[in-house]
C-alpha cells in the first residue's frame, strides 16, 4: 500500500531512475510537451507527434526502461505509478509527461509543488471563500439534489432532478465529474465522440487512507497516508476497515489509533477519483470534453488543459465557462435592449 | 549594445557559467527563494536570511565568481546583467535570484518562459480585450491627463489634474509607476518609508532599440534588438538616432533600414523602464509599496510579488486591489442599506 519511508534511502540511483523514467523524448519531455497548458495546440509540436506519444501506456514505458533499473527501483517505480489509481496497462504515459511538464521538467520541483506548500488556511477556507463570494453575488443553491436530465429547448435549458424538480436557465455550467456523466440524460443527446469518452470513463479508482499510528517512528505518533490502486473487486474500505488496519500493520508493526478516508469510488457524486486517463484518451477526447454542448458548459477539472484533476484545473475550466456565459448573457441583454 | 549571436557558440562552458552565477545559495536559489511569489513570507526561509542576500549587488556576486569564468564569459555575463538597465553596482542580486526562481531554478526554462511563446494575438490584443471588458462594465476614462494631487478628506478621495479638473471617488486605484510617483502630491502625505522608496526610485533606465538591417545574415534581412544600460547622460536616442545606427554598424557591417523604439526614460508617464531594484530595496520597501494608503491602492507591476515589472505582475497587483475595492464598496452598500 505504501513504501516505508526509510527504504527510500536504499536507492542510491534514484536520480538515474528519474532520468530514465522522465526522459521519454530524450529532453525530459520539454520537446514533446513544451506548454502543458496547451498540449495539443502549440507552435512547437505537431498533433501527430503528440498522438504518437499518447498511445504509450505506463507499462510500455516501463518495459522500455526496466533494464536500467535495479529490482528495488523497478519495484518502487511500479508502486509510484499507481498514483493514477489504475493499472500500468490502462494508465497513459501522457499523463506522466504532462505532470513532468507541469513541474518544469525537473524532479526536484516535485516536493515544492506537490507537498511542501499548502494553502495557509486550508482547502476548506478556499472553498468557503468562493462560496461566500458567490453568495455575495446572488448565488442561489441546492445541495444533495441528484440530477436526472438536462434538456435544451427553444433557447432554454431545463435541469430536472430525480425528485422531479425543474430548474430553467439560459445557460448551464455543469461541473459533473467524468465518471458521473453517464448517469445523466441529455437531450439533444451529446455528440457520439463525447458519449464514447463518457462510456469509457477515466481510470482512477484509487483507495487513499490516512492513519494515525503509534510505534512507527522513534517519536511515537506518526501520520501515514496509504495509496492503493484500483481494488474495488476485493476491497471496499468502509465495509471492511479491519483490512486496512491489517495492511498498515503488515507494512510496519504499529497500533492504528485512527483512520480517516473518503471512498470516492462508491460516492455517487464522483464514482472515482480525479481523472487520470488511459492511452490515446487525451488526443481523442480532451477537446470534445472541454467543448460546450449548445447552452450547456462542462467545467470540470477532469479535462482541464494543464492541472487536470486538480483544484487549479477546476478554476481554469470554471473561469473559462463563467467568462463565456457572462459575455453571452451581456450580449443577449444588449440585443434585447435595442428591440 | 548587444552580443553577436554567432559569438555565443564560442562559450563552451556556458553551463558552468550559469551554474556559477545562478547558484548563489548552493541550491540554485531553491533554498533562499523557494516561493518567488512569497519572497518575504514563506514557511521555509527567515526574513533575516533573505535580508542578508538582499544586501548583495550584482557586482559583489560577480567578484565572488569571476575566477570561475573565462575572459569572454565574464564579458558576456557583464553584458547580460545590464538587463536591469542599471549598473552592476546599483543592481540587486536579489532580482536575479527571484528571476531564477520564477523560471523554476533552471536556465533551460529561460527561453520558453521569456522568448519562445508569445500571446497568439499579441499584447495589443490583450490590452484591447481588457479595455473592452472594462468598458462593458461601465468604465469611464480620460487619457493624456496628468495628475497633480491625490487628496483624501472625509472618506472621499479627490484626484486633481494639472488642468485643474477634479475626480472624486470612494476608492482610488493608482497604477502610477514607481519613478513617476514623486511628481504627485499626496495629502495626507505618504508614509516616510514609502516616500523614501519613491525618492530613491528604481534603477532601470535601459535603452532598447529594434532595427531592421540588411547584410547581417546570409538571408539578407535581419531584425536586431539592442539593449543598452543607463546611458541617459550621453545618449538620448530620439535626439540622436544616428548614434544608434553607428552602434549597430560597429557591431556588424549592415544597412539599417528602419529603427523602432520608445524611450521610456524621457516618457513623462514612466520616467524609466520596468522596475529593477538596488540592493536592500526589496526587503526594505516591497511591503510598503504594495500597501494601501487610506483609500488609495497602489497597483503597479513595479512592486508585484512575483513577476515584478511584467504584465503578469500588473495583473497580480490590479486583481488584488480590485478584489479589495469591490469587497469594501459592497460592505459599504450593505451598511448603508441597513440604515
């Protein structure tokens, strides 16, 4: 479920490993992904070239470089690659290339970008501030209200809930995640390409469990985060928490005092973690998933340009949709004012 | 005025030079400036430590590493350092450290970040779009109207022009550049610390001239950009353009067909280029220059947190001021509505 922290020092050639893994294009991914926020549409790389790389799975790349790795290195790389929450076969190397580009092509940027710095007041404070701001601007809202259908007729979009309530709007911004979209009926129907992407879904079914344990470090109390790949068939942590405790104790003798986790895989509002994609998915579906469907906009981090599946990606997609909606509503008012 | 492009290949140890220059803290500036957008207020570095580095001039650092450089390398490094538009003595090493941090501590990021990628439709399109957006939101404006004084009395700020026109507002956002602020009278007066910073001014008095020339490259036509350090005492290009042509021709025999430049140093709206600072300036004045003065906000890129003196920095400072003004006006309306 996780490597022992003290085992990391056993890998003297970690830099060689990074070099081997990260160097898919011989230039640390600079050549193939020079602008991570514009993977498909930049002046330096042809679409064909990106498509070629996008076909490669993590397994393919691993096979290509494994002769450069010691047994231990191969083992830890395999463990790390399960960050995708999928298998090495259904995880696209492209997501790794994009991630490498987002950290400026240099492994030492990983820690500062991913782990060292946090929001000073925490993520909840950010969410709270955004909600407060939206409220100040007149937001009305309902939560815990699953949507059944989204129908556009005569310039009006009607969102109907499972309870039969209807919301009508001139524009709708959907933030429904990739793996939940298949539960909603659209009329007019979504394009065949988008339907295909939705049916495939993304591959992240990670299990992530926080635990407070005694007996791991000399100082006593330790906070451990365990990541597991797609284990839905054999392990649903909320139904079988003892199995998680067992796994922590197999890792190292410890007394587990507390576990905290949320199972995004069984949560009906997400049906999976944040999106990591299979090979060929990005070049085939990214643009389609980002595009509007009539008067409905799809603003999910799951298909953000750069920080896919991250808060930054949600801000990117949300801002783009909001700007376009504001523009169109304003133009509409301008036209109406002239009549 | 500029190095011959083909001379660059003469420096085989360019990487050594970068290494020597960029490695002020032994960790490529990662240790001393881990968060370039939060230089003075991050969890990893103490203020005292930053103050220590902020005392170093480019000349100091050059003296420290020059034994590692060949004559040619020393010469080109000296030329490059005049990017500040000042002298090596009055240019702070800290601005170089911050710049190194902004390119993720790695010289190969310089080209993609600074030169390879441009706004697809150009900077004028960005400015035009922002102006259009502001207009759509009710902006009223005057240009070419120099300001004489900014006075706050009884919760109202009055901006008076040299022609005697008055503008009254509940809040004012000033984007007046660092080196122009000394021409405006403030009442109540600015803090002694801010006055000190304004009196010192920044150090960028660069001359930058674009030229189209024939005879430089085998293909004929070439576009050359010449950068010069502070030469105000001896060279004012708009008064003596022949001197610029001479300089280009001394660099390489060529026929100069066209020159384009704007002299920011003699332009009364800027009185200098974008801000580069002398040693000790950042730690002493950055926070003060960023702070509000009663109901007046100072949103200039010249003292932005990260991309100081760049468009991104202007967006940063402008957004922060705008958010705060909107918040306060809204609160004010809330209070008034309750009375």
